[in-house]
């Protein structure tokens, strides 16, 4: 093995050892479950955004994706217990200190996803795009106040 290959191998191993975020080792792993639930929401919603950004609106596919979003939208909320503000959480303390505002943001997300589901099968791509934008805005509004990084 050449010196260059050995140096590259050690560099890769050193970077891997530095690692990313800490693992959620708490009983039941609430932060890990919460983060996975948000990723499920993203996996359901992002293909709709791609479809709209690329001007390839397909009402049937959009409706299927909106249904998937509706199926996973409840996932993260039960994992915001009072004792879940620890690494690797990206939640801010305001989730708990401003609980009423957090509940309002959650309601805005639910209202927006309800509206998205209501128009998802329409042949009117503009209505679908507006409803999708409202979902995005609900997500971003909550993240701005209650998440440490996006």
C-alpha cells in the first residue's frame, strides 16, 4: 500500500471518528423517534415540491403523496416530552417555554396539510401549489422559532 493510500485511509478514519451528532441513548430514544418522524414527513412532502418546482404536476401522484403525508403528520408530536431537550435534539427550549405558541404552530401545520389533502387530487396545479406552499410555510414558521438549525 502506498503512502498516499495509507494517508487517505487514516484521513477517512479520522473524519469518521470525529463523527456527527451523538446517539440518542435515553430509554425509548424519544429524540431519535421524533427526528425520524420528521424525516418521514419530509419524505412524503418533498416529492410534491420537486413535482411542482419542475412543472410536472401529476394530480394522481400528488394525491398519493398527500395521503402519505397525512398518514405520517402525527408522528413527531408525542415525542416532545418535557425531558427530551438533550443532544441530538435540534429543538429549542422555547418548545416548552412557549408551549401555547408551539401548539399554534402545530395547528397551522395540521390546517395546511388538511387543505393540501382537500385539493390534492384536483387537476388545478395552481391550487395544489398554493396549498403545498402553505404547508412549507407552516414548517418554516415553526422551525424559525423552535428549531436550532435547519
